[in-house]
């Protein structure tokens, strides 16, 4: 056989079709590279995705478990809770009670995708398409991630955090560091900026800015101004009320970010302890957009891998056996158990997200009259690629469902709305499959994805730094849902440890104005009032 004939036989298969990228379950790095390049061509040229540079790493199941326990980050400081979760997950995995994800992907630049070495080559192709291009595109283009995270800086910051925690442990002791981290971890969910964008200052710039502010205050301070008499206007509020207003304005109260307030204002924390709080709250802030886009993110990645693997098959680059294996795993991912199934635990974000992406594509290409009534702006536009990329860039889970959940999909998922009120003896059906019912179902489902409504609204509302220094927090109670008694006392105790003085939590029911509970925890050395 001539050299030319050998080359031709290596690149073509039956009936002139190109030879598949791989054949069988085994893989090597050359096959991975070849398959990655084929996937990249479809992702960039066909779908028109815009992604960060990719870094794909192959890891063992034990390393995957390690990534699980350290919240999926490639660099993370050490903490006993990570080891506890590792032992728990490892035991369940070894006994077959739980599986492991095929991959973990990091919102960073380069975008890091971890693939398990135990995966077959077909599954490696699936997860590269899913993570390295689906998730990657969503991370880079969605407005929440653009506004609230810095993909290029996160790896450097985590490296700094890891070394800083280690240095603190060597200098101050492991137990002292763990005490601060334990308290900070308990407050992570209540330590993000939800409405105002956090600054993206590099490490060291924040301290320089604080130093400049202190120098300015020292230069501009004049003791003489304190001796001037205060003339009280009859129309002005009394002195105590004015003092309270000035105090709250000076401290920017109320404050939703508890760790931020403690970091800046706690009387008893040392500088290294404040930096630990800053590390934890920055980590929490990094994950905040992911909490708001879980369904959309997974739906985008699942849609992308589904399109890519089918395109690979149409181009003759994977075999029927590989496609069937991929579709089998895909079906497991998007499986949605019924409400009466023992496996039911709510709506599967992969299932709903993928179904909505597919539905948008259908509305763009093959709309019905119903679709034209509900979605006049996109129905029949024949440009589903641009439509989906616009959706991925400009929506979060709540707004995405509110805008794009179609009546057809509501019927397919058999969704309806139940009213389950404590004041009523029976459960009633509030919305069925009619025009008004579709609106109610869509609105109710969207509300369930609103993070600000599902997480407790707890804010710091007052503290007198020149008085008893008692820190006052307020929980705005929605729909009569109060905080668990034991949990709120334990977490309040953590706040007291970081603050150093007494802490009081007030629950205020917004509907009735009642005060369902008031909890107070004394500072160090002070007896608590339960």
C-alpha cells in the first residue's frame, strides 16, 4: 500500500465518510486533543460561542471528591469542614450510595474543566462540550458574572487566600484561625452584596485606601469645632433621634452584608482576623451569581453538548455506539421524576433548563399560533442561535422563566399550582391549564427561583459604638416563615464572637407588624439571654 493510500484510509471510513475521532471506550491525550479540536470547531463556528481560554485537567475519583469538599475550587485554604465532607462523600461513593459528577468547571480565565479519568472517551467528549464550551460561554457572557465576578483575578486571589490562611495558622495557631473561619462560614449566605456592586480592588489597594482616609481625617480634624454651642430648632427632632440617625448614616445602616460590616467595624478583631472575614465574604460573593443562574447555566451547557455531539455524528466524527452512549448519559442527566416518584426532589434544573432551550429553538423555527401570541418577538425569526445567546447573556433563572416558559412546556411537564395555606384545612388547586392558569404557574415558578425571596432577609440595623455596643440585627419575616430556633441561636453566637459584645436579633413580620421573636446573645464573658 502506498503512503498516499495509507493516509486516505486513516482519514476516511465506509462510503467515503471521515474516520471517527475515536472508536471504543479507551482514550489517550492525543485522542482527547483531537476530539477537543473537533468540538471547538462546532462550538465556535457553528454555534458562535464566545469562551475563555480552556484548561482541561484529568483527575481521579479521589481528586474529584477532594474538589467536591473544597467547593469545587482548584486552590482553597484548609478547613476541618472540608475534610468532614470528604469522608462523608467518599464513604457514600465507595458503598454505591451516590455517584460523582462527570466534571467540575471553574469560572476563571483560563476556564478550568476537571474530567474524571474513569470516564470513557465518549463521556469525555460529552463533558468537554458541556463544560469547556457550554458553561464557559455562559460564565463569560452572562451579565451577572460580568458585573459581580472577576474571572481573570479569582485564581490569583485564591492562591493568596490559601497562603494567607496557612501563614495565620503558623503565626496564631490552628484553633484561633478555625474559630474565625467557623464563624465566617456560618454567615456566608448573609454576607454578599445583593444590590450594590462590590469593588474589584486588587490585594493591597484596599489597605492603601483606608490609610489615605485616616490621614485625611487626621489632617482635617479640628478640636475647636467641638466647643461651639448647638442651637436647637423647635422643628427639629429630639437629640436622641438625631443621634440615632447620624449614627446609622455614619455606619451606612442598615447593612445586608454582615461579614463586611463586622470586618470594617468590629471593635475586637485584629487585622489578620479582618482579612480572614474578607476572604470568606469574597468567596461567597464569587458564588452568588451561580446561585441565581443554576437552571439557566445547566440548561445552556446541556443544550450546547447535545447540539455538538449530534453535529459530530452528522459529520461522521463519532460512531453510532458513541452517540448512543452519550445520549444514554444525557437522558440520565435530564430525567425528571414525577411528583409521586420516590426519587422526586423538585424540578431537575438540567431537565427544565434544557427543555426551555430546546423550546426556544422550536419557537424560532417552527412556531404555532399559540407561540406567536405568547412570544411575538422571537416566534418564527429563524435565528435561534442569536436568540439563545441573547437569552444566556441577559437573564437569570427568575426572569428567564417569567419571560420564556411556554404553555406547551407547562403542559409537557404537567405543571399546576397548589394553594397550601396554614389558615385553610385543605389544599386547593389555584391554576390549571388555561390562559390565566399558565400565567399563574409561570409567575409562581419564577418566584421560587428568586434568591432574595427564598433566603432570609437579615440586616444589621443599629449599634451604638459609644454606648453599650450592642449590635442589633433585624429579620424581615416573609409569609410567616421564621428562622429555626436552634440555628438562629447558634449563628447569633457566631456573630457575637466576631463582634465581641452583645448581639440582638429581632424578627419583624412585615404583614402583621408582630414581633415573632427577639433573641439576644451576650458578648464574651457575658451571660446569654435565651
